[in-house]
C-alpha cells in the first residue's frame, strides 16, 4: 500500500519543471 501511495504522491508532484528552473537559477547565482 505504501508503494502505491508514494507513486500517487509523485504523480501529484508534477512541479519538476519548476524545480529545474530553480536549479538553473542557483547555478547562475554560483557564477
């Protein structure tokens, strides 16, 4: 059951694109 719950959570968290943008911003800050 836990595995199914986790998979469901992953589907809900479709903000991966936003995370990628944040990572790019952090890289720019480092430079």
